């Protein structure tokens, strides 16, 4: 089954995976603590605005995971002291779903050491939910947050776990862990 890009997150742990049929020539890189999806050296030229974006940011002791440019305003709002729920709602509402041929939803999660939130904005809904167990949301097929599993305690284990899921067309993945000692991130480019 093809679910597109997806996030699995819960308190203290989270992961994001890029899955793509159309643009598989991508990787995640670490740019001074911000994880960014970018094109590989062998990627064909494209003017698609949804190919490259920050997918993991770490504002104010938390980790934001997202499938697009909305990671930045969510992070900025959290850094300014907005409650997580409000930051997710405002950024997702303002940017809305992607205006591509598929009306691709925007998905996001905010992982703290003791709390987590997951959200999505689709052509027909805006959903933001506080969660207390691993929860998945995807751009296709799993368009509303639902309980899932994430058998990982480290960021690299989380990234590998979502990369290895049976969903089709894995490209790359990122993982995060958040605890009282801080935030760790990891990248798995397949």
C-alpha cells in the first residue's frame, strides 16, 4: 500500500518518512541541527515547490516533524511561546493543504519528553490531537491520526523502523528522541 509521506510520533519519540513515486531522488541532510529533505545529486531538474523542505526542527526543547514548509512556522511559534496545539493549528490553517494534483495533506507532529501532538490539514478537514501513545498520520490512506506502534528508543532506531515499514516507495527517514537531557536526531537515507 502507498501512503505517501508519514509520521509516527508519541511522547519522547518520533519519526518521519519520505515515500515517493514521483520524486524518489531525495535525501535528508543535517544543516546545523535542522533536518532538511533535499534533492540528491542525480535528481532530474524540477520546479516543484514541494520537493525540498525542513522536515525536523527543534524549538524550545521539543521536536517538530513535518512533510513541508510548515515545519518552520510551527517551530517559530513554539519558540515565541505559543502553546503547541495553537502553533500547529495556526500554521496548518494558514498554509492549508498542498495545491498539487492530489490535494496532498500537510502533516505534522510535535514531540516533547512527556507530551506529543499530531495534526493534519486536508482539503476537507483540519485535525490536531494531543496523543499519549504512538500515532500515525500519512498524506494518503491514513489521513486522520490513528494509534500505531513505534518499537524504538533511539532516533536511529525510529528512523530505520519507519523506513522499513511495508508501505511502498521508501526514500529516506528521520528520527527524533526527546527527554530531560535534550533532543537527539538521526537520518536514514536507505
